[in-house]
C-alpha cells in the first residue's frame, strides 16, 4: 500500500490502513455522526497558534483570529481560551464572539460596509478598535459615537498597493480593490479622523490578501505602512499599534508557505531595522490557524463511468465545500480506509445540480459505493461559507481532542431550513 502524503496536517495520519485525526478513527466518527462530517483537531489549531506565539515571543503583540475562516462557537472557544482576540466583519460575528465567551475588548471590527446599527452595538460592548475602510465610514462612525456619548477607537485600513501573488478573488491590497483607503489619501484621512469629535485614532492596519505563500509582499506592505506611520506622526497624530492583517497561506497541495514564526522573524527584523521594534503589533490570521486542522469526511454514493471522464459522486457538495467551485481551489482527497484495489482517475463531484459542483478533478482513487473519502485542508472557509443550496442541510461538525470527541454542531435538518419561511395565505 502506498504511503499517502497528507499535506500540512500533523494530526492526520494512517494507523494501519485507517485514517485518524489525533487518536480517533474517521470511520468511527462517520458511523456515529453520519456524513458529510467536518472533523477538526484541537491540537492542530493550537500548534498553528503556537507558531505565531513563538514568532512574537518577547514582543508586544496580540493575535486576533479572523473568524470568517471558521466561526463555529467551539472553535472560537478554543482560541478565546488560548488568549486570542477576534477580528470580526459583521454584527453576527460580534454576537458569536460574545456567545463563545469573548469580551468586547478582545474584538476588532473590519469590513467595508459596517452599518450604524453594527457600530452602535460594537461601541456598546466596548470593542478594542474599528478598522475603518473609507472616509465616508469615518464620518458615520463619528456621528454614531457622538450620539452614544463616546469616542470610537479607530485604525484606518490602508491599501498599500502591493501584489500578494495569490488568487485574484482573494487579493485585497491592490489599487483596484474595494478594500481600504488608498495609500496616497491615507494622510488626509488620518487628519480628518483626528479632527472628528467622535473618534480616537489609535492605530493603522492593512490586509493585502489571503493564501499568501511568499514573504516579499508582506515586507513590501510593511515598508509602505511604516512610511505612512512616519508621515502621520510627523503631522502630530500618534499611532499606537500597527496591524498587518492576516493572509498567511497553508498547504493544500504543493505550496510552501513560510512557517508563521519564520515570517515574523523577517518582519520583526525589518521593524527593528526601521526603529519600530517596540510598537504594539496586531495580526488577524484566519486560514493559517484552522485550515489544516480540519477535514471533511464524505461517503461515495455512486461510481459513474462517463464517456470522457469517470465520476465519483459523493454526498458532500459545493454547498459544503464551496472553494473548488468558487476559486477552482485544490483540496487533496484521500481514502478513509486504504485498500489494495487498483485506482481509477475520477472527477469527485457532489449531488448539486451544477456542473461547477466538483470537489476534485482527475484524482486517482480506489473508490466503491459506500466507501469514505476525506477532503483535506477543510478547516477554513468551508463550513463558514456553507449554504443551503438545493435545500441541503449543513453538515455536522466534531472537534477531536486526543481520544475525546465533541459534537460541536448538529447536522441541520429540514425543519430548521424551513423555519423562517412563511406560506402565502
Ligand atoms: N483580515 C481581513 C480584513 C480579511 O479580509 C481577512 C480575510 C483576514 C483578516 C483573514 O485572512 P486569512 O488569514 O484567512 O487569509 N474565502 C476565501 C478567503 C477570503 C479571505 C477574506 N478575508 C478562500 O476560501 O480562499
């Protein structure tokens, strides 16, 4: 039996021929909880976090987990208990953080379209910082804060115009992007912010993109940000913290992203060299904390030889794992039980009525109806982007901790999907 390479997932391994997450066999979990089933390793998440913590040892730095990557409450609990703050982008995410035991002072609020209602709520709970993305937002936030009798702590998200060398849909720091305030307008925006009665300027931030596998774009963004900090402070506006966003990539296939501690060694050296080494640092990682900690277990429904291609139809689909359909993203797919059957080349597809509903193309697999497969690197931007398309309930989720298994989300049933709909009279 050939050894299968399992990318970037230290807690995923075959014991004999059976795929395990930590101490638990995925086949047992599928039997007990059904499929499709997301399975996460707590140890993997904490190991990913530890790499950042090592990188920041001895520095004033705080990690704000970007929960858009995976916002399930138990996942948030893992990070809250490990001392993380949270980067939110909606009022819904704010309530999730509170429900998981986070506090207002642990939260920073990013996003281009915050509503006055969301701003009110965030001020009410005393959030740590708003990452403001436009001059228009500055005005509204100031008004909301004045009404509430307070001053909103703000950082401006600057668009440093560097190319993160990643997929265009997840590049956010280029000139043509809807995100952030253009680098050339940033000083003016800071001066406006400092003059508004409802605002208190505390920092600066950027986020240049996601699934970044090179150090260069981060160094370029940092240089551009430090130039601005110098100019803003020369104008008499102190910048207490520098937030470099998230974006560090993970291994899906053959990528070789720098480990978080190595990345930060380089960035800290640059900060030191430019005399900013003692600044309060903040980051907003999402994918790199959870992506390789999760797999999605799915059952083969049918094997279907086609005229040009062979299809392996599984019970997980684009509503559960939207990344292949949205970004042509690659996720490795491996058998939950290795066999000696001869492999065949398949497109692995789901039951949704769309040609775009594929999970993997041209994959060599030995698969029969009833077999289980695991879609790897499924911890980030899978469950949090899942939908009910084709009225398919969202999958169940379990968190593995050593030999312990916690069900953290029940499978969504039809009654739940229909609950908020109303029939005509
Ligand atoms: N901060 C901000 C302001 C962001 O917009 C994002 C992600 C993050 C932090 C976290 O980035 P990360 O460390 O996870 O790369 N759905 C896409 C990814 C979208 C990323 C959106 N913003 C995917 O599945 O590849």
